[in-house]
């Protein structure tokens, strides 16, 4: 590897008196240096050469800023490189858009993605804006693109929040489309429209109301249930038992926004209570600190988690009663 050196005094400062800095790096990393004009050639095994090159380039920045190097600068720079190499690397999910790689933006989101990758069944609870659905879809698409899974099934319960389905215009598909729209929106960020249409038309991707899952067993699939707080315990049991061989199941929901007539009967709350501690099942809870939408969203969530009109929101997800 060849590195371009600074000119004049900066080069002398980089090398140190009698090339002391270069000799220290040479002896420490077991590499060889050959300096010729403005070039510094580094040879040796690939890992040591890469480390030496990174170290020299970092020292060049110090020389450029300060004009000299202190005795401890070489050791400190080497220690910094070692710490950076040991730090967890950003997790990036390779989805279908060539110009996009989806990465968790918070520690909670990273724990969520890690849990999905390491477990066949993952529950994720958290407030709006924490990326529960978006990251679930991103993991599913990344595994589909990699060939680890063969299909994706995205489901949502069609529970009315103040409106009745029968009053909406159109046929059944038109009535349920609004409930499935967030799943289409997430996919639309990570694939172009033609890809979505092609994969849906060939049943590689299926977006359906929860009720249509009954009686099926899904193998080699990513199976995502969104808005799971609006399931009943029986619906949740029906969904969880769809899990087939070589599949991953992701259940997401916000237990502070339950639209059931009896919120305490939420299938999500019931499942988390029953399955907590069961081997090979992950339960992840995101918080307002993991919200990645507009900065006001986290403030809104925090305000509603406090006191509204003198009545606190109960921790079990029930809506307040006056």
C-alpha cells in the first residue's frame, strides 16, 4: 500500500527524530516502510498493512492540525483505532432499493432488529414513531432478497377506531385497504412500485387482513402482524399457530392505543404475559427515546403518557375513563 506524504516540515514531524515514529510502528505491527519522495510504501500481511496505513493517516491529521507530534500520540492513536474496531458496527439491512440501506437509529431499535434476526418469534411493543412496522418490513425484505426466506405475509386486524367498515364505500378490498396502508407505505420506501406489484401478483408478498390467516401454515416465510394490540386472545392464538418451518414471525403493537371495546382483553397484552420467559421467543419494548419521526412526536407521546385531563393512562393499555 502506498500513502502520499505531506511536504517538508510536516513529513519530518510525522516520521519523528531519526524516523522514530515509523520505527515504532514498524516494530509494533511488523510492517516495512519505504519512503521515496512524496510516497510511503507499506508492506507486510494485509491486516497489519491496513492498520499501519490507518495509523499513519491519523497521525498526518494531527501533524496538519498541530504541526508536530508528541511522544504519546502514536500510542494514543493506535489505542483509538483498536477501540473503534472493537465497537459494534452499524447494522444495515440491504433492501430492494439500490440506493437505500435501512439501519436502526437507536439502541432500542438495534436490540429489536437483533432480536428478530436471532429468534423465530419476536414481539415488539412501543409508541407510535418507533419504527416497529418499518423495521419489521425491512428485515423481511432483506431476508427475502438474500434468499433466506421465500415469501412475506403482512397482516393487520381490521378493527374500527370510531368508524364502521360497513359505512365505507366500495367492495371488501376497498374497505380493508385503509387498514393495510401503513404496510404498503413501509414497502414503498424500500422498493419501487413495479417490484411491489410484481411480487404481490406472484404471491411472494401478501398483504391481508388478519382474518384471512385462519387455517394456514406458512413455511420459509416472514410473517408480520401489525397493530397487534387490536387482536383478541383467540385471534392472537390463531395467528401465532400459523408459524411454519424455517419461518420468522414478528408481532408489533402499541399497547397504549387499543381500539377494542374491552381493551383489557387485548391479545397482544395476553400473549406477552403468557409467553414472557419462554425459550426462543423475544419480547422487545421500545420507548419514546426510540421515536424517529418528527421531534414533536416524542413530546406528544410523553405528554399523553402523563396526565390528560387529570386522568392517567393505565400501564396495561386501557383507555382512561372519567
